[in-house]
């Protein structure tokens, strides 16, 4: 039988290295042996064998080959655990080789790494002219040779030798010398002298210094000292050129000065700076942007200084805070950290952050009926990605307008932020309320409001001054008006032209006219479901029902003659109608009569809970309280009032009733007693109440009177040029008042 010999390459691969034995000596107490092998340039699936040979303490040979593994693509590392993978304690010498076996069967052996396994390393030398811990031989300070001392050791025994190794990187900069140990040197320090010329051959470079203790065939090595030949590293604190130095170690910086320059400079000086020196600065302030990573630079041997230009956002992140500036100076293999410069960053002055306004406000007054936005002009250190908060704070609490939304590219390009204030919020603000605009920005880019920088707070007074904003031509002799549930349309009963005008509240123009087939349109009621509007005639028996979107008549309700007023319950089930002969309750959508009371009635008001009904008539001075179910009279309230009636909606448990005629009478419905009256300019034609605020609106002669329903005082009078009936939009922003004599509807912004 024939055998085939493996194909073995003649050239050897580089020897492995062991991290724990940089000088060829492996301590016996090493817990781990890390074997490092250079990356394999061939197929990553080629196999590698690690081969261990050596001599035990008892003189017997040692051998072990680890199982093969793929070479992979990167550095090859074997980690051998002491007492599991290898018994270092019982070894005297360890030889490490490896072999790569290719896919083609070629064996690629390596050179051998020889290691002495030692009990402990010998202590390092001392250098008189370069003491620890710097180990710097400064020719300006040390004018003679170098004196190196191997301190006494119990193993310095006669018959052994100590070899000094002075290994420089320059030509003529190395030196080796033996010190044979005689009996008189046992227990003594051993002195070596290295000629100054040899030392200075390594000027501005490192030298490795160690010794070996030789005993026959074995040797042990000391720890290595790396000595620098050249000037000692004397490191001053760095400078911040834009800062004002308070003392040699502290400085103050004005952020606005840095902002003007667009950058700030950290400077490192050293009169002995070399071009090969590496300087790495450190700025330590608030997290993230306040503590940047700054790439190192090499020294400038001509200028003897290096400048680092830093982003001004470092200053922005540390506003009102302190940061430190220092640097690591590396020369050769030596590194030293400088002392730190303490830098105080001043906060921004209020004048620099007085940038918030509502452009639509006039003299600090804000009309909530107009469209408004909060504007923040370009602020210091503005950039994209910075979180911005805007709050509006009034008596109702704090409203979040912008909740940490980052500055967008569009906002940055425009150099301002504009945040629209929702109309729904503005409409809740009563007249003369003070609203604060509070804004903050996260200049340190953390996005945390707790560390955000505030802008100057702006205050605005709500100026809800009612004013006429439109006069709309409608049909002939308009009477009652009603507003759709969504507030987008107003329906006007035209008694002289047998029609209903539909006004769009956004444009305040007539957008449709609904013709009436017979009779006069005098009364309007909107169903709370929002789909239907009722049109009544005070001289006809028909009530027409129209679709509020298509304006088509869906049906009519018969049998209710001469309706002068109609109210619909909040659940949409019941319709209450009044005429000169009766008050009736019917099914709102079918017209089926449910109850009737044969009393004279002109105007109705339904209490908020739908449990009672209030009725007045010009021929009577009493206000009648009716049961809302069977319409029987519960009580009579002597009021000396007639024609109009309204309930305030601000307190459903104890509302007030306003009755108008020659004067305005106030009734407390909790007790059904008159609590006062108000003298008006003229007789009262109609009354309406605000949906959410304690206000009532009274049409009297040529004026619209505004009443505070908490104090029952007239607080404002607005000239409207005459009026008949009034309706308020659901959001309370507008009043629509019909004007019979001029065939118009006047619109008042409230």
C-alpha cells in the first residue's frame, strides 16, 4: 500500500504573539493565554492547527495540538484558559507554532514563538536622570550620562549575570552591558551608566530599558521602562480665544459674542511642540451637544500652537452652565492630560429672547374673533431639529399650542416660527381676560423641556369688543332667525316675501332662498338633530319642514294654526308651539298632537331640563309656568312683562329667566320670583343667551344690549340700527339680528 506525503510549503508564516508575554516571558499565574495570529490571505474555510510544545518543570517534554478550525477572514485569536486548556504552572518553556492546511492540501507552517514561563517578572529599573512616573531624560536638565539602577533582588546571586538592555529607535541609540554578580554584590543595587551620546541619539524619541537575569541556560526578564529623551511635557491649560480670562484657570464667555463670530476657538500652546505630537482636546459640559467629540490634531513645530475651531452649538448647549476644556498630549508612546480650564457660559439676556408676539394684536389687545398665530422671530443659535414649546395660559389653565415640535427646514429658512391659534380655543376666551404666551426652546438639543431656554413671556388682553361686521340683504320683512346646529348656516323667515333666506356664516352672504308655497314665513326653529329646519306662519295652519342641506321640503305639519313661536326639546322629540289661542305639544317630526292648553301665548322658553315651559302674552303681565308634559299651569309669576322671553344657559340647576317688554324683568326660576328689572333704552324685541359664557343679548330699539347674567347689569351697548329677532351661533362668536324695516340681517361679532 502506498501513501501520499503532504505538500509542505518551504517559506514560514509569521510567528504568533501572546498578549500576556510581550517580552517573551509568560507569568505562571496567567489566567489566560491570548494567542494572536495575523489574518489568513487565502480561503476562509482553510483549516488552522495550533501546536504547543515545551518543557515541563520536571524536564519532561510537553505537546498538544488543538483541533482544527476555519481561518476566517479577520485576525485569528485563540484564548487558552489556564488549568483547563493548558497547565502553565508546570511548564518551564513553551513553544507555539501553527499550521494552515489549504483546500488543496498544502500545509503552511509558521515560525516558532519561544516563551519562558516565569514565576514572576523582575522589577523595573530606576533611572536617576529620568525618575518615575514621567521617565523623561531632558537634556536641558540632565547634562551628563544616564545612570540606570537595577534594584537589589533575592535572585541576584553570585555566579549569575544581569544584562542591561537599552534599546533606542535611532542609529547609535542602543546599548547592552553585562554585570556579572560577584559575592560582594549580593543584596546590593546594580548600577549601569549609559553614555550621554547614546542617550541623545534618541532625542525626541522613546527608549526601552530593561534587564535580564541569566542563570546558565535560563533567563528572566524585568518589566520594561519606556524612557523619553527630550523635553518634559509641561502642559498649560488650554485657551478659549473668545472668552475673558478671570484667572489662569477660569474664564467667562458671552454667548452673543460667539454667535456673531459663528465659531469659537480652543487653542493649545507648547513652546517645545513637535510636529509629531498629537493633541486631543476635551470639552465636557451638558450631555450630547454640550460635550462634543473633537478629532485630534498633530502639533505645529513652527507656530508652537494648535487651534481647534468648535461649533457654536456647544455654547448653546451650555448656556448658563459651566464646562471644562482640557487636552491629552501624546508624544511618542507617552500621553499626559492637561489641567482643565473652567469656562462659565453666561445666560442669554432677556433682550436676546424677547422674540415672541401675536402679530394680529393691537396695543396688547387680541380680538379672539380674528385669526391669530404666535410668531417667534429668529432666535440665537436657531437651527433645525431644536424642540420648541408654546403654551397659552389664562384663567382656564394652560393650553398647549406646540408640544416640543422640532424646528423644521421651512421654519429655519424663513427665520421664524408661526403657530396658528385654533379658533375653538380663541372662542372660549371672555372679554378682558389676560392670556400669557409662554415659549421655550431646547437649545442643548436634548429635547427635554426641563432644560429648555425660555423666551420672554408676552401678555395680551382679550378684547372681545362686539362690533357690526356685516349687513346682509334678505327677503322682505325678515322676522325670526335660527342657526344650524353646526353653526354654518342661518335661516331667516321673510314674512313679506313668503320665503326663507339661507345665510352662510363663513361668507355672511345669502347662499340660498327657499320659497314658501303659501302664507308668510314668520317663525324659525332648528331641530337639534341638525337635519331639519321648521318654518311657521302666524296666520296659517301649516308648518313646513325643510332639509338643512338640500333645502327641499320633506313634509309639512298640519293642524297648528297661526304659530307665533316654536321651541323644540333638546332630545328632538317634542315641539312646543304658541299662538293667540293655545300652547301645544306635538311630536316634532310627525306633528301628532300630544297635549294642549287653551291659553293665550306669544313667546315660549323651555327650561334646560325639558321639564317646564314658560309662556308670555302681550295681554297678560304674568309669566306662566307650564308642565312640559301635560302643559298644565304650575304657577303664575307677576312680572309686568310681555312679548319676549329667554333662559340663560349657564346654570341648568338655577337658571335665570329674562322677560322683555317695556323693561327687562329678571326671574329666578329656582324660586319663580322676580329678583329685579333693568331699564332699557326702548322696548325689548328679543333676547338670546351666550352658549357658554354668562352673557345675555337684548335687542332694544336701535341697540344690542349685553348683560352680565351674574350681576344682571348692562355692560355694553352696540348700535345696530334697529332690530327684531336675534340668534347666536353655537360657538358664541356671532349674533344675527333681523331688521324688518330695512329687509336686512345685521351680523355682530361678539
